[in-house]
C-alpha cells in the first residue's frame, strides 16, 4: 500500500487510508473520555438516523393539533368533547393531546432532537478539522499510490527550480499544497469546501431548529382588542385569544402598557387604498416611553414584542338602567361586522338583574330607512320585517343601535362561556328597541331603559414575541449557503513528486546534464469524469512551466 | 479485529436510542408533574414567595387605594370580573370566607379586571360582597401578581405573596390557604 497516501479522514470508498486510520484509531488504548464517547448508547444517540426519527416524530406531533381541537385556541370545543365523549376525553387528557404544545412529551421530543443533533455534529466537526489539517500533511517517503491519473516527464530544470515552478502553477490554480518530504513528494487538495458545506448545512439546521424551539417555548402569539381611549397590559390576562400560549409560563410576558388614544380609518369611498391607523402610547414602569402610529405594515416593536394592526370595529357604549333609574350596565360593547343588513353585531349581559337580562345589539353606522315592502325581503333574517332599517355605508353618519332584549337565565353559573355569545336556551325574547347615538334612549316594556351613549372604534392587534426569529433567519440562509458546495464543489487531490532523475544520475557518470523527473498523480472523489479535463489542464500548465526534455521520449502513463 | 456487523449495530442502536429517548421523556414528565398537586390545601393551591407589587389606583366606588395599606397582616386578594362566569359561582364562597376570617384580622381585597365600574358595583351589590375591590383597568395589578385569568386568589402575609389559588375556589380552600400561610 502506498505510503504517500496520507491519512485523509474522508468518507469515500476509494480512500482505503481512512479505513486503515479508523482501525488504528480503534487500537488506541481507551482513555476515560474516549471510553465515554464509545458507549454504545451514545453512539446510537449521535447518529443522524436518530435525529431524523425525532424530526419525523416532531412533524407528527405538530400535525396532532390540526386534527384535535386545542384548549388555547378552541376551549369550547374541548369542553364539548369532555361532555360528549368522557372516556376518550380522559384518555386524551392523559396524553395531553388537547394542549400538545405545552405537553412534556412535545418538549421532550424537541430537547432530544437538539441533543442528538449536537452529539452528531460535534464529532463530525472534529473529524472535519482533523481532515483539513491532515489532507495535505507531508507524506512519508515512498512510491506513489495507484491513482486514476498519473503523468510523468523528465525536464532539464533542476529539481528545486522545477518543484518551485510546479508549486507556483498549483498555487495560481488555488490548490492547497502541503510540504514536501525529503524525497520531494507532497499532496495538494481542492474542494474541502464540500464537506465544509455539508457541515454548515447541518449546523444551520441545528440553528434553525433551536430558533424554532425558542419561539415555540419562549415566544407567544395572541390577539387583543383595545377600545379607543383604553389601555392594554402586555400580560396574559389582557389577551382575548391565543395562537401560541408559549410553554414556559406567563413570566415571559413584558407587562408594559399600550394606550390606544385614537383610531382612524380612511373613508373607503374616497380613499384609493384605505389605510387604518392606531395612535398608541407605550407606558412602561409608570413612565411613557414613546408614542407611535401603528399601520398594517408598521408594527409597534418594543422589548422584543411586536404588535401588528390586525383589524378594527365599532364599540358602542351602551347604558342600561333598571326601572328605578339605577345604572346596571355601562360599557363598550365590541361589535363585529357581518350582521343582518350590513349591521355590526355584539352581545351584552346584565347578570345582576332579576331575572337576568341579555341583549343582542345591531349597530347601523349609516342607517337607511326602509319601506315595509323593502323590509319584507329581510323577513327571514335575525331582525325580522318589523325593523325598518338597513346599513348604507361603514361611515358613522347617524349611528343607530337596534337591540333585542332577552330575559331569563344567562347560563353563567353552568360553566365558562364565550363573552361574545348570548346563550338564549333558557331565555325568552322580551322586546326590541332602537336608540340613536347620544339620544335619550329607549324605554323597554319591562321598565329597563337603554341608551346609546357613545360610539368609538376598537382596534385589534396581533401581538407576538418571537425570540427565535433571528436564529431561524440566520439558520435558513446558512442552510442554503451550505447546499451550494454540495452541488458545485468536488473534492480532488494531487500527488506531486519532483526528484532528480535516477537514470540521469546514473548517466551523470557519462557527463550528461542533470535531469529532473516530475510525477503528477490525481484523483477526484466526486464527478470523476470532469476531473480528467481538469487534470489534463493542470498537467499542460505544469509542462509549460517545466518543459519536458526534447531528446528523450517521455513516458505518459495516464490510466483511465 | 472483531467488530459488530453494521446490521446488528443498527438494530442495537435503534433499541438503545428508543430506551434513552423514553428515559429522557419520563424524566421530563416527572420533573414537570412534581411541582404541582402536592399542596395540602388542594391541587389548585401553590406556594409563592414574592413581594406584593406596588400599586395605587382607584376602587370600584371611585375612592383611591394604595397597596401600601395592605402590607401588614394577612390579606386575601381575589382577581375577578363581573363578566366572568366562575367568578359568579365562587362569589358566595368568598363572601363566606371573608365573613369567617375578618374577625381574625384577615383582610380581603378584590381586583376587578376587564370590567366596567357599573358592572362591578352591580356584582358587589348582587352578592353583598363585604370588602372593596380595586378597579384594575388596564389589568396592571393582576398582571404584576401573575394572574393569567380570573378567578385567581392570592394570600398575602406581611407584604409577601405567599400562596396562589388558581381558578374557581371555595371558602374551605381559602381558609386552608390562609391557615397554611399563617402557620408557616
């Protein structure tokens, strides 16, 4: 076997030297560290195969919440399963399938995946560094290994001059060249970047997954509606809905206050691209930090928390008095678009009355009075043909609030319920009325009086904290970068042997000039076909720099 | 030199990996469950230890309040809202607990969140709640206390939050938590 074939630590089948090296490495007496590294369990843990199994497990775990309702996004549905399928519900509860993202097993998959990847990458990185260091190490003196490409020629130049010429040719062609041994042999290499790219790819995968884990466990995402003139605290209690509750509890929230001073929306009839803007102030630790306008494309960004303008709506202030004239309800009611006849609908509950009262409200920002004939076509909607209005535009021209009164049991004592839904299963429809903004209000049959006191906008924000975002971005870009060498780079080596011509030394006795023998050998580990041309190129360049002797026929033993 | 063939090595590694991952999962699981469910007063109760947040604001009736006045003795803080269904269910229990414990010097204070003053006042009147409530708008005090949703009840002793009861509770649990804190 070749002595020139220095240990290279590469993984291709041709490289018998690596296998030999691995075998000799195994013969090294075990130090405690090495014994630990060779524990069979650890060997399994640091295999890429395990990482891939875990990645698959993670994907499956991530699919579960799309099939099973989750408590953070759909608590009512989860509660319903609890009522209808108690057995399966208790099984699901034990397996934590209703809150997958906060379950210990989900976290365990993540942690195992990151640990296995790390255990996989560290030895590979070490092996790579060793390989880079050894790939051009000075070989021991001997004959050349058997190589796919070999060319040999004699030249009149002296051995040192010839060696220098070959070196400069290879340097110009960006070969990494090792030092020559006493016999004039050395190794040059190109394309180490391929393995570097592969390593980069896997490290960036690690980075990317770490970022995703950071976002999943330390980050959160939810929505909150703020009425104009009101404030919001960045803490779980003030959120209205969640898309990611985070897994490490509530302490990761920042607790600052956002005050919504004003909300503006362009008139969709006149503006070409209607914009909507929230004027907000950020208050932290009792001090106002800054004021900003939040547009759909300009989020608020403070202490790693981003607030995006998501949507908006109308919040009429409704005042309800009992027959004695005492105020029993005075609050802003969030209404949503999509009600009958272009109205905005909402719900308010007055549980302190006896019997309890609930109202469905229908807001018409720009009401149009209908004739009974026109109203007849709406006879089947929620309002019925007794209400002679429809909405004309979203602009608050002469806002009118129509309300439907229900009396009975709101069902509040029978468990958590959606604040935006009126459960009328134990209630009867009592009366219908309407009130104009700022007007005197409407007296209902049972003595309650309802007043439409004020109309404000509410603004809905999507609030996110994404601590892994930067890691994910860096990871994703490096991932692509690491792929490039795998596509375009190939590893190849050259063996260079420049020495005084042994035949010429013998002939020296006859007085002829000293001659030098130059041998170039080459091998490519990937895309071998393309290497033939490159090898020919290198040889041509070297021969131009170190011209072959003309008198003797040169030996060209280029093997296929 | 004898080395296991790749095939047998793979089978063995897979089995070992499985066992190791399972072990890791069990360890994580047990670590996560060890913290909860062990309190003498019930699974909803957990010990806490942090200073009562600084807060000054107004009560539901409009008068002003400063938590400095609640730094001494034992105080029960109940985070609630008139719109919150479980808060309505537990309200008579809180009243019962307040009436039973106030002779022993324990003070109660409500923390009304995401509410209107009228709704809160109507609630207090409906259930004849004997103690005042902070009108916490926005929910700054509740957030500083670490309450993620109403109802949540805290037991404070000499300015330190010592115990939390998460979710709907009853008079016995509150009494137990107060005794637990006062004994410690």
